[in-house]
């Protein structure tokens, strides 16, 4: 497949991968940096001098602002494609048509997200062929070009030809015959129009209900919140193992990613996405407090056991 055909699809994959990498990698990186401060003893010295973990974490604000801008930019790019996947499909159709027109040998280019394929030949104009969507699923269509709505609920075709087969349940029409076993006869209708438009269809793919700008803001706030909390937790608990630091840094953003995918699949209202930073911080808080509470409970039991023996 030529690069220009795969470029729109590759752009979306790269954007979502980079978005997840920044959302998870930023808090994990800060947690590991805080763990190194604990290992080297710098954190203890700072605490002795009266610098609390919150103030130490505040020193990372300039770096956090740069990371937040980078994450917001990536989320804005991916959010634009996720909220209107049909726009990406239209771009794929257009790029594949250009590549098809320059094909030196007969070939085909399948269009992702759709059942459409370009038929390419050196001595003929490119032709798009595939199955009609929605209620006309059984029909076969060809066209010289296609444009798909952002929400996949409409499609427009140029120089369209449709071949529709249907069952005649009543008396056979003139020129047709009905089988002897009583089954309905199948008739075929060929339609040729200059412009063909279908609207109000069931979407072929699920579009995100989260606007791109709101997605960028929420992910930046979520990543910054959990990154700051992870640094504070590592310094306060004096975490010395990298595994524990990675766990504290990753648990919040992984929760946010899981909740984001769940809300997108449920076609949730944009207001419900405000729970992303709250849920991520709450899970991180539980990951910090539950082991501490368990450790305190074990110490109390040991103290009670020792006093009873005495």
C-alpha cells in the first residue's frame, strides 16, 4: 500500500499511541525521579531542612507545563479524528484515489472502516466498488468518488451505479418467472445516477462524544494531577523500590485511560468525562493509603501481641 494511502490511518494510530505514552509516561517518570531522590538521601536532607514533599513537587511546575502542552496538542489532534471518523475515511478515499490513478499495474486498494475498494487499471479511470451500507446492505454499488459524513451517518457518491436484488413475493412481473416450488422470484434493478446521497443511516463506526478541545484539557489536567500526587506520595512514603514507584505513577493514568474508553463506548455525555481526573486521583489515593493502613494494622497487632506476652 502506498504511503499516501496509509498516512491518514497511520496518523491516527501514532496520535493515540503518543497520547497514551504521554499520559502514562509522565507520572511514571516523575515517580521514578522522586524515588531516586529518596534513594540518594536528598529527600531526607530536604525534609530535615524544612522542605515538605509538596514544596519539592512544586519545583516541577515548569517541566509539568511543557508536558501538559505536549499532551494537550496530541490529544487535540487525535480527538479531532476520534470525534469525526468519517472525515478520516473520506481522506483515505481521496488519497487512495490519487494513488489508484497513478497505478502502473491492475491493483486494488481497500478503504479501512468501510466495505469500499478502489479498482485500479492503467488504461481506465479509478472506480470505487463495494456493498451499500445500512438497509441497502445487499446492494452492490460503484462510483467515481465518495464523501462520508464525520459521524458515518451519511454518504455521497458521484456517478453512482447500484445493483439491487429483491424478492418478489406477489405475482411475478412481466418478463419474469416464479419457481415451481412456490419460493419468491428474485428480481434485479440497476440504477445509474450522477449524484447519490444516503442520510440518517446507522453509523458504520463509533465516534467519540468528547469534543477535541475538552479532551485535550481533561487529559492534561488528569496527567498533571496524578503526576504531582505520585511525586508527593513517593517522597512522603519514602519509597525506595522502583517497582513501587512505577506502580504509584501508573495506577492513576491507567485508570483514566480505562474509564475514557468505557465512556466512549457507552456514548456518554461530555459532562460525564469530568470524572476522569477525579477517578484517577481517587484510585491513586487508595493505592497510597490502603498499604499504609494495612502496615499500621500489622504494627498494632504486633504491639498488642508483645504486650500480652509481657
